[in-house]
């Protein structure tokens, strides 16, 4: 993946805003991290 032709998530974007998408990805990652932490 080259920096020059990296399109900012237009094909896989769920939300209209990239910032909202970044925060949702962060929140989901934290939820998964806590789930794994408490499960084991």
C-alpha cells in the first residue's frame, strides 16, 4: 500500500465522516481489548 495512491477509506467507509469512523474504530478496539482481558 503506497502513501501516494491511498484513498481514505472511500470503498469501505461506513460513516460519512472519517473522524467519526476513526472514533468508532477506536471504541470497537477498546471493547474487544476489554472483552479479551476479562475473558482470560
